[in-house]
C-alpha cells in the first residue's frame, strides 16, 4: 500500500471514530437532559408516582385548634420567637385526629428525616420563600430580628411523605397569629412566549387568609373532602409568581405572573 493510501485510510478511520465519539456525546447529553427533566417534573428522591393529590393534612388541625384555643397557638409561636426558631414543624397527633404537636429542627415522625427534607431546612427554604415574598413586593422579612413571622411546615404534606421534590408547600404566620399565608410551589416545563424558548420553571401560588375569619363547619360531604370541616367568612387573595430556570440556577428571582385564559396552549405569561 502506498504511503498516501495509508494516510488516507488512517484519516478516514479517525473521521469515523470522531463521528462515533460525537454521537456518543450527543446521546449522553440527551440522556442527561431527559433525567433532569424527569427530576424536575417528578422530583429527585421519589422513585415512583405516589399521588396526584397534594394536601397538607395537619394544617386543618392547626386551624381548628386555633379556633377553639387561640391562646395555645399564640403561646407556641411566642415560644418560637423567644428561641428565634423561624420554622415550626407541625406533626399530627397519632392518638387524637383533631390535635397536633410542634417539633423543632425537622420532622421527627412519619418516617423521620428523609432525603427530601432538605427542601424544608432553613438554609434552603427560608431564602427561597424570601425571594417569593420579594417578587410580591411584600414587606415580610423572614430573617428579621426580632422575628415578625414564622414558617409552618406540615410534616404530613403529601409531597413530603412521597419525597416528591417537585412539589413544595409551606405556611407563613405572623407572630401575633392574625394572618396566614400559604405558599405552593411546583417545578415543571414551561414555554416563555416572548422568546419561544422552553425551560424548567417554578410557578408559585401564594394565598392570604385572616385567621379570625375561620370557623367550624359541618363535616365534609361525601365526594368533597377538601373543606376539612372549616368555613371561611370572606375572600382570599391569591398571587401567582414564576421563576425561570428553577431549580437549576442558584437564587433565581420570582416574577409576578398571571394566567390568561382561554389560551389554546395554556401558557403562563409573565407580566
């Protein structure tokens, strides 16, 4: 074989190997992307879809006990303020379906500490909640000294029990126990209409309620188990926010948003 022929053969061999390596790189990136999307949609730690209904089962007990004994609720929050305990983990009483108890540090029952509980740790959760509040132009400061608000975590929340890190829920209460805010956050795929680009996003819904407006109602009728035997005298304010590239980029801000329907693609448009 002539030297030129050998060089040509070697060149084609390198070209084939290079093309094969490029294909492998693309496949690896595709697989990595699919895994990342699945983690964003279904959570990092859960290995199965446990439920499509996400409820915070202990908070209704908390509100019910407040209605009957507001002094108890106030004393629990004031005790947390005295210790600068910014997060109160609320667990159901296993022997009394109407009662609860407060623990510090992290949830201790219902399986104890789980991998997904890092979502509810102070170092991660408090800054994230604060960014949501900033996006609302709220004056609430979760890092204020002395404390003005505390965060309630329902240890029996479905997302936590199934270790679904794509779903998050927390409650904020003022230290005088007059107002409560519910914060629900989910990771999903979203389309940014202004650029037609697709990315992972974190939409959040924040609702606000006056605790004194809650009252005891009749038991929930069959097929409608979402009232928890409670009534509410008044209306509730809702705010919708969205964070782009959440949760993959650090400290992503949250922007005020609204859903504009009817919309054939059901897109969420940032204002």
